[in-house]
């Protein structure tokens, strides 16, 4: 069985300073043996991690669109930020990747679409992040789970780690998989475990972002 954290950032994100080596070490310490690296605006860190880690690494990217963030999984190269949701999905599909909505109902970080538009978008979504350890309110999780049930979409979870102590705070226990299509089947058999992060972790990543900028 895998113990997988599907939302981790690295120093390639503007608000994180975790090196690839330290992330690997932390995963080995906590028993995490599968991860998705989803840096903001780039897949470069994930591609490097894939060649270094002694466990499976899914190349992902958290892409900022005009209406919030979308994660592409199983990518081969970076996708530009600052484009429409439709363009982003098209780029992900062109790489035979999977489309994931991270923290879609988070009050501050959720997808900014009205209910009608979100319903129309549902058939283009492969995965919904039903638990994000950095989302403080349980109601966002409840809405995400209800949306996945309504539309038959696979649910996923991750720590959204920007610091080492967050890695593995939330994970999915699931069967091993072989490639993109097998991944979705295995994910549906998974069990989400873990807990929410202390809300103060957001101040840490904001401070890192400011330091990198200036």
C-alpha cells in the first residue's frame, strides 16, 4: 500500500524554501512513499524530484488561472499561469494529464466561479481535492465531498506542505498504481488520513514569499 501526499511544494514555488533533498528526507522519516510535487507556476521542481526520489513522484503544477488555481497531474512540462480555465485544461489535456481542482471551496483560495459555471465545468474535471490540510474550515471539505459524489469525480487529499513539518500531515492510503489511468482506479480505493495544519503556517509561507521577492 502507498502512503501518498498529493500536494507538496518546493523551493521552486515563490512561497516555499524546502529543498528537494530535505523533502525526500522528511518523506522517508514519516513513511510517505508517494508524492505529487505541485509548485506554483512551474513543473521544473517536480521533474527534478522525479529523477532523484527513491519513491514514485507525480509531476504536477498548481496553475493560476483568471478564476483561481487548477492543478495538472502527470505533466511533462510547465504550463503558463495567467490564462483562462479553458486554456489551462486544454494544456493539461495536451500532455495527457489529469485535471484537479485544489481546495475548490476554500473561502480565500477556492475557484472563483458561480455555481452554474462550476456545474458546467464538472465534466472536464478528473479529480477534486476534498481535503487540503491548509484549509481551516470543515465546510469547504463537506462541499468538496458533496460535489465529487454528485458528479462521480475521484477525491484526493494533500498537506499542501510549504514547510517540512507539514509533509505527511495528511495523506491517502491507497493501492500501488502503474501510470495515469491506473492511478484514478487506485485513488478511488484510497482512504484519507491525517489532520489540518495550524493556520499559522500561512504566515510562514507569506514571509518566505516576501523574502524571495525582495
